[in-house]
């Protein structure tokens, strides 16, 4: 069998072959079903708040009621909490910390006085003469459930936007899991070919941090693979660059001791296009770099160094 020599792709090749967005049709269909189900449920729940008593009933019966109302009514959560703090202070409540929305709802159900005060704030706060003397109208303007607000609260398009905002974190996390799953499958296949082991998301003692994957063990690493997929830019990419620099320093020290450890970085996603300087530095520090369009090179990398295991 001829010797396989792996090559490190040039930065321009890595950059130009970036997959801007990861698309998994099966998952997209799944998340769309979840969105639609949540929209339908919330739409039906919100039909009941066309009266003040209906609003009270909705808040009592639904744990996430205040989250839903403040978002759909476009009320700043922070300002709403400040208004509630003012009400607490005026009513002589023991004031040590500010309440979150969950605690506010609990207090409303425990105290009829708090329930009435906050109901008045949400239902018609902008028309309350006493509140107008204490809270700027600029803040109070959205504190009312009138015909316009009810139309917004029962508009499926508005509810859909709200539901999708609430699912953004879950969506991003699940996409990240799918990406790792696809990369792991490639690693599993190439390791099976050579009878090698690997571990994922494991702390490597010599680095004093976790890596996405390591062949074969964290105690005696031969190939370390870090995965970073970003759709948006963030400061975490700069932190990633610094972590890579520290990793290379450690691996260079290991090399001087006769221990050659291969360092591979998987970089992909539209977010890296906006952080080219960080991307270029990570490329420079890596023995090899991969993305989805070059993932097949992983087999060459392992083949090239299999004799070291």
C-alpha cells in the first residue's frame, strides 16, 4: 500500500470553501413542526385575554404568561421589572433584590394587592393618572391592552416571530449537535479502518481544557481535533484564537520532548468570514484545517500518522 501524505490546505482554499450555513432538511422540518405547534397553542391561549378578568386567568394558569405578554406587547422586560420594583417599594414590601418575571407572577398569585396593581399596570397603565406622574409616558405607552394590542396578541404572524425568537437558542444548539454528529461519523469510520479509539468532548490534561475529539486517549493524545462552527461573529472567536495559540505552545513543548501530537482545527460557518484575522491565525497555528467541503481529508491525516500510534 503506497504511503499517504496528508497536505494542509491553504488559507484561501479554506476561506473560499466555507459552508456559510449548515442545512439539515430533516431537522428543518422538525423545528418547523415545533414552531407551528407552539404558535397554535399560544394563539388559542391568548384568545381569553380580551377582558381584565381574562388577563388575570391567563396569568394564573400559564407559567410563562408574563414572558409571553411582555414580548408580544413589545414591553422591555427590564423596564417592566423596574415598574414592578416601584410598586413593591410603594406597598412596603421587603426589598432586597429585584424580581424576575417568574417571581413577579408568583407574588401576584400570593398577594391579591400585587395581583391588582400589576394587572392595572398591564391592562391600562398608560391611562393611569397616578402612574403618569411617576413613570415617563415614553415607557408607559405600551402598557395597555386595547383593540390594537389584542389584534397583535392574536396575530399568528406576530406570535410566530415571538415563538421563533424563543427557539433560537435551542435551534443553534441542535445545529451544533448535528454538526458534531456528522464530524464524529467521519472520525468513527476512519478510526474503525485502523482499529483506533477516540473520545469526544473530553478534557486533555496537558492542555488543561476540553477538546472536541481526541485520538486515541486524553492521557496520550495523538491527534487533537477542535471544532468551531459560527453563523455570527462574536468575541468567542477571539477567545478561540487565543486558546489555539496556547495549545500550540504546549504541543511545541511536547514536540521538544519527542512527543509529536497533531493538531487539527475544523472551522466553518458564515461567522468566520467576518473574522478573517482570527481565522487566518488559527489556520497558521494548526497542523491541518478542515471544513465540511474538505472533511474527507481527515482520512488522509489519520492515514499519514497511523504508524505513530
